């Protein structure tokens, strides 16, 4: 009977991967990430480099409106560094005591500055295509970090006989293979201070890790808590099993 | 409830309360000494597990509601605020979102237990029917809960499912307008769904109370399906089953926690992390996994039902699908009245056992079909499975009523237990 039970539970659990089939014909390559597995953590160096790539490249078109500058402390920046980063950007505040709107430097408590005022402006500037907000992108796409890495490194010459409209580019990972974003990365466009290679592959890897953190900033505490919770439940279940066994010892059932 | 003669408690405070409101006597009678068959297997843990999940859902849900804003403009970002800025908000939300899945897992196993061991049969018909009512309420609650984050799948799932009601002749369109609070899924829809999502769990709680009440009138069924004949067949609920249930609940919570902490989005759909956009339809709209078998039945009816040779459409395909989907649940309501075979447990019903196991496989296959786009092999496969689903209730069980041989049952639970332990 125990066997049936485990089978039932197991089949319920194995059942759902069938539910989400990948929609693009291309199969994503599975990359190695430091944040995988139950003990996985983010690599602070990669997060800072990824943030650098985001701010120098991606942020030209992509917003991250659910993040505030104060969140960057989790990347290993000090208070002062975060203040300095925030103050590079301005925000329209107000009205002040005289009823006027005024522009001021951003503070750590302010959200990331969006490149466009609204979606219409974003579309207008990008030939009708809307660059998606990146705060949740790794959770909003099948494959997560693998997908982001795959898109950024997936640009190829279109196969013969395929006509691309103006403003379209060929990407092997994109659903339908046609993407409005031109290949954003090329070697040496961002200079790293820590001596990491300045290649497209490294940039893509770093920014994918940064975006995973942005989508799941709670991941490290979540996994740490999970290990404690499960150890506690295992111990408690063990005790209850012995209690149950002892109580039932004299009963024929 | 507890009335008539009452045993005195030694503790003066308990005695003072109990002589005025006999809650302690009631607990003692219903959960202390309550005679329970002694041969339960671990399938009998799932009632308690489902109860724990219901309470988990209500508690996490109330706290989430303190931080959630049911407004189409800010619902999505209020959920993100819960995930990022509310203390342990991520834990609350992941417990709640995965809790829905695990509540359904527990309830599906609980329903299977009932079908396998014939727990729906006389005198437990009403107990079973109340259970199906709970299941139906759970489906409504879960559906409306999935709409609240106001992501793409929330919005489009709500659009597809509410549109089903438009298939009802004459009043369909008015019903849909009423559900939406307008002429499309929009802010009024979100508001009423939130109100109902908060209300229905308490209705579920009330029906669970009736379900348990009915259970305590008839007593539990057991794996042999033979009614207890006396004291030698039963054990007091406490400590035997309180302790066994606690163990079972903990094992279940381990699996649940593994999902909450390590795979929190595994059972969800990535599209729901994209804010709802009425102008962009996702390529492939799917409901949550626990609805997929019913979704497959809905989509299996791809043809109009016409009056032969006239070409007059009697039931359009859409209405046919809706009827089939609701019909599949109606079958569960009717089950106690369809199955007239005198033997309860499938242990002593070799034919029924096979038919039921095929039914379980069919339900799984339907689930897979429901998650696939309605094209190619998935459509005829879903149709064949739908036919079996209904045939199981309407053809196979009535056939077994008459034809399946009645095997000799053990004289009593105690008898069977003694024989088994002698063999071992």
C-alpha cells in the first residue's frame, strides 16, 4: 500500500512537466549556474558585473521598474556606493511648497530609472516593438537564466531563403526566430574592473545571473530557510513515526 | 451534539465550562474515544491532510489579503511588492500558490480513496455528495484565486473560462456580463473575484464541517469495506489515529515544503509573471494543472450535435463541451446512486478494480491532453478518454452491478486482521 501511495504522489509530481512544452522549436542549452541546486547562491562578482552590463547596455531600452537602488546592497555594494549609483539618475519630484514640480537626484529608496516615460514612447523609439521590463524576465520565460543567456548568444545569420523585414533579426532561441532587438552585446563594449573576460559569452552569463537575482532576490534566504524547514519536518516526522509505532505496538491491524 | 448524561471532568475550570457548554464532552466523544476501524491504511490520512491544507490556505490567504490590492492597475505590482518588500511575503505567497496545488493533490487522492474502497456507498451517500460539493467549491475558489495576480494567464484564463457561460442558450450572454461586471474581463471582474475568493473558503469550511459531521454519524469506511461489528474491530480515534495522522501530515508537508522552498514556480506558468495585457493573447492558454482533465473534456467536444438528415444544429460544439465538462462532475454526484453492487471495497471487486485503475490512467491522460495545444493526436486521444470517462459511470458500473460476481467477504475486520497476521 505504501508503494501505491508513493507511486500516486510521484506520478502527480512528474505529471506537470508535460504541461509546459517549450514553444520555440529550439531546445535551450542547459547552462551551469552557481544559484542552481538546493544550496545554490548568487556569485556577487557576477551580479555586480551583470548590473554593470545592464546599466551600460540593456538599460538604454529595458526598464526594471520593480527594483529600487537600495536593493543593490544585496549585490555587495556599500550604502555610499548605492547612494552614488542612485544619484547618477534624476527623477521628477514634487509638487514643492510653491506647487512646482522639480527635478532632483535619485535616492536609494527610488525605483530604477526607466528609459522611456511610457510604453507608447518605448514602442515609438523601437520601431513598434516594446522592450519588455526585465525585473521578472527570468521568471516570465521558460528556461529562466538559460533563456536570457540563449537569446543574448543566439544571434545568427538567417538561413538562406528567409527574408527578414526591416528591424528584424534572426535569433535561434526566440520563438519564431525573429526578434526586434538587434544583437545588443559585442566583445569589449563593457570594461570589467575585476579582470573577467570581456566577451559576449561572459557578458551574457553575468547579465543572466543579475536578472535572475532581480526576479528572485529572496532565493538565497528561501533556500536556506527551506533546508531548515525540511530538516525540522524530517526530525519531527521521525519522532512521530516512532510514537505511532509504539502506540500501535500492541494492536493487531 | 453532546447531550444527555455527561461525565464529570476533574479539572474544575473544564468542568465549569463543560457543564454550561459541553465542548469538552463533544471533543472527547468525537475525537477522543470515537470508535474508528482499526485496519486503516495510509490512504486514510488524506482527510486530515486536506483539512491542514485548507487551514494553511485560509491563514496565508488572510495575511496576503492584508497586502494585496484588488485593482486592475496595481494588482500585479502589489503582488510584486508582497514578494519583494513585505516581510516574508515571498514565503506567504509561495505557500499559498503551491498550497492550492497540494490541497488539490490531497483531495484527488482522498477522492480516489473513496472510489477504490467504495466509501460513497450506502449509508455514506450524503457524506460523499458533500465531499463533491467541497471539490466544486474548491475549483471555483482556485479559479478565482488564480485571476488575482492579474498576470497574462490570469487574465486570459478568466476570459476563456467565463466565456464558457455564453454557450448557455438565451441567458448565456447576460450571465457573462454579470460575471464580468461589464463587457470584458476588467477591473470589476477582478473586484468581484477577489470578494468571492475571500468568501468561498469559509463556505468550504462550513461544508467541511457538515462533511465531518456526516462522517461521525455513519463512522468511517475501511479498506475491507466491512462495517465494524463491535469493539474488537475498532480503536479509539485518540491516540491511535491522531498520532498516525500527524505522521502522515508531516510527510505530506515535507513534499509540500520541497516545492515551496526549492521549486516554487514549477507548478505555475511563466506567462503569469507578465502583467495582464488585453491586447496580447498568449499563444497557448492553459489553466492550472488541477483543471487540465476537465479542460481536456471541454475541448474534446469539437463537433456540433445535429438532428440526423436535417442539418439542424441541436447542440453547438461549444455548448456540448460545457455540458460534457459539467457532466463529468455531475457523474461524481451521481456515483452513489449508479453503483448498486453490494460489495464496497475494490479489494473484493476484481472487475471494478481494473475498470477503476483504467479510469485513473484515463484521468491522467486527459490531464496531459488538456495541457497540449488542441491539435494532432491530442484531440482524438482526449475524445477517446472522454468516452471512457463517461462510459465508466454510465456503462461499466451499471454492467458490473449485474454481472460482477459477489465474492465472500471476511466475517469481520478483526477476523481478516487475525488471518493476515497468521499468514505473515
